[in-house]
C-alpha cells in the first residue's frame, strides 16, 4: 500500500495494511545522529531519516514572508528579535520570552493587518510532492495560538472582557490570512492540512470553553470547511489536556487529532472508546520521560502497548506528542519506529477490549 493511501485510510477510520507513522518535525541534531552524518542538504537528510525510520509522512509549512530582525542583545548575550508586527522577544535557543507585544492598546487592535500572502511561498511542498511519495501534511495556524502571542495571554484575556469586538477583528484578520494559506497549500500539492492551534495546557483549556466557542471554534470550523471543500482531510494539533474539548473538536469536523499528551492527563484509550468512531487519533508517545529519558526497552514496551490498545479497528497514526526533539536519543527514536513497523501490521494479532 502506498504511503498516502495508508494515511488516508487511517484518517477515514479504516484499517490500512499497517499503522501509519510520522512526525510533525525532526530536529536537525537528531537527524544527524540517526543518519550518522552532518545535515548538509536539508531535503536529502530529512528524506534519508524518514526512510530509515519507515515513516509515511512529512509535515511542512509556509516559507518566505517579511524578515525577522535582530535588534539588540541582552546582558547575557542572547539576541533580541523583532518581527514585522513589532513583537520583540529574546530567544535563548531553548525558550522564547517576549519583551514587547505588538497589540498593547485598543488603537493597535484597530490598525492590525496581516502581511500579503504574495510575500510567502510553498516551494518546499511542491518539492516534496513532485519528488517523493510521502504523505505531505502542510501546517497552517489557527484562531487562538496565532492570535494571543500578538498581545500575550494576559492581554488576550483582558481583551475578551474589555474590548471583545476589537479582539474579534484581529481574529478575523488572522483567519482571512490562514484561509489564503490553505488555498496555497492545496494548490502546491499538500495531501493533508494540519491546523496547529494549541488550545490547552496540562490542566485543561487556556481559556473557558464558552470563549473558545465564540472566539476560536467558529474560525477553526471555517478552516475545516475550506479544507474539505478543497478535497483534503483536516487534522488538528493541540498540546495539553484537550479532553474537555473533544466534543467541540469532533463537531468542528476535524478528521484527525494530533498530540494526545499522556503527561497532560489525556487517556488515549478512553478517547478512542468515546470518539474513535468519529475522529482519527495521532500521537500519544510521551516526550517528557519515555522518549527523552527512558530506555529502548521501555520505549519498545510502550509502543507495543499503544498499538495493541488503540490501533485495532483503524483510525490511528503513530507519532510522538509533539516532535522528535534533539533531546531524544537516536536509539530511542529508532526503537520507537522500528518497533511500530514490526508490530503495527493489520490485522492486529493482539486486540485489547475497551
């Protein structure tokens, strides 16, 4: 079975020949460690590592756009960046700390505009779709995680209560831009559109669901509607404990949900039992301990357990809860994927009752 069909079967809640698998991203440091050589050509190295790991998909994004400038340094020598909106932040290489947000007062909200889509391109998607047989996920932003960094989470919550109409104007401007991105991705050969929108942290949603249903979900549903009109499946990525939002996520029409963090309290078996006949589940392999600090033996055991618990009946794609980070030992990444390749074949030999 071809890779694209394998992923499509899973997203259609069917059983393909084997469990599809792949990552939203693989850090170059880990790519280098796995393939045993320095990453000289990004495309060649990432094709090679995905073949070694028996992956079915690659996730790509928008390229180009207005340049981000370095406008200074901190006392510790870390660079200070400024983007086209006027946001300024310090990047230590591990964390990003904002110094200034572009939307600080109501007047800023009134004047906010997204850059013109013509400044961007999707050449990477065209390259992968024309040369490789991987299922291409193309990542677009959503209505929350692309909006609140413009004002900070505190500023966002303040706007919800003090000037909701101005906040909605900003959301609609971002939404308009994201629809153009989706069209560009579809035109250049994407097979799946991944909407990246972190809606929750470990304890639950960032903002009360009643606000999500007014300021976020209608716009996510609009993105899904366009994606489906263009003939493509839609997958949502959200970190955190999204369990309280599952009904809303399913109602918005998403074909798949990626992350499903066990360390954030998400019980994927319970989610499969409740929603597995309506949405494909992707992810669930822990990055806090298992893949970063665990042993290959622990990784193998968890992969086999996950496949036997969630894969029967179809509707499952294996991945980490986020990306294969530089902190994952190469032997753990190899164990994860080669174990899934060996034990993830349909029909499943072991079925677990839910």
